[in-house]
């Protein structure tokens, strides 16, 4: 596990957002900004817990929009104090949902932000319900584009593949 920024410790605690965040697209930015606002309100550090490579790249060979260095840079640029990157390899996918919950406790998250469909742990056994029995969990609302379609890394990968760069950039909110 690599940790960028030392603001978030067990003692200091944090408000945390968790996810693959490949591309750090406009949907991701919204959830991260909400998390930062809450951390400012509570007067504690903000943190993002993410994975390298993104689980979809590991399991389904999806194209990676942002290599880890660029992903961390984008997340920091949004104003996040600490970025935690777990190495997503075969051994890591064997960690159970309970082990992952225990991993998080090293950063004492006071509140956590995820999407409603967030899953974690071996065979995706953990869900928001389970996480909520341990932490205060905020479920982010889904952000859509102007045409009303959900913004996702998968959608942006498709646009890039078919040469629709301009549309991809609009959904990403970053230049490519
Ligand atoms: C410890 C751990 C183990 C995981 N094991 C699996 C797995 O066995 N199969 C799978 O499809 N995804 C697995 N995942 C990936 C999650 O399903 C999910 O993609 C990840 O938590 C990121 O959330 P997000 O997809 O909402 O961004 C695992 C995640 C974690 C944290
Ligand atoms: N459009 C969106 N609006 C709000 N939250 C989002 C949006 N897309 C993803 N999220 C949330 O951001 C976190 C990271 O999501 P993830 O990186 O898996 O998103 P994704 O774009 O759907 O990726 P993929 O298409 O590869 O599955 C999750 O908690 C997820 O629910």
C-alpha cells in the first residue's frame, strides 16, 4: 500500500472516499468534492482510498484511463490531503470484507463516501449495508451528463476507443 500525504493518521482521523476512480471523471470529482467539504466542516483531513490497477482492469482487462501517478495527481489537485493506493493483485483480492474494514481502521475514517453500488472484499461480498455497521457511510447520488446518461469510466473508455475524444474530455473534465 502506498500513501501520498501524511495528514491522515490513525490519531487525526479523516473523511474518506473509496473507489477505483479511473480517470477521476466528473462523477468522481463530485463525490470527492462532497467528501472534502465534509472534512472541512469537521476540521479533519480528507482522504481517498483507491486501487492500482483499477479492479476492472485486473479482472476484465479494461483499458486504464489514468495510470496511478496521474490518478493521484488529479485527486490531489482537487484538494485531497491524503491518497491511499492499495496494490490490487491476486493476493489483495483474497482479502475478505472484514479484513478490508479492518484495513480502513488504520486511518480512522469518521465518515466515508461511496456510490450506492459499492462492493468490496473477496468475491465482492461486502456492501454498503455491511460498511454502515462499522462507519458512517454517505451514498453519493449519481452524476449524469447534460444528455442525462450516467457518467462512468466504462463509458469514457468506449468513447476513447471509438475516437470520440471531445465527448470523452467533456465527461472527464480533464484534458487528454
Ligand atoms: C479487498 C478487496 C477484495 C476484492 N475482491 C474482489 C473480487 O474477488 N472480485 C471482484 O470482482 N472484485 C473484487 N474487489 C473489487 C470491488 O468489487 C470494487 O471494484 C472495489 O472495491 C472498488 O469499488 P468501485 O468499483 O465502486 O470503485 C475487491 C475489492 C477489495 C477492496
Ligand atoms: N457518475 C457518477 N456519479 C456519482 N458517483 C459516481 C459516478 N460514477 C462513479 N461514482 C462513484 O465513484 C466511486 C468510484 O467508482 P468507479 O471508479 O468504480 O466508477 P465507474 O466510473 O462506474 O467505473 P467503471 O465504469 O469502471 O465501473 C464509486 O463509489 C462510484 O459509485
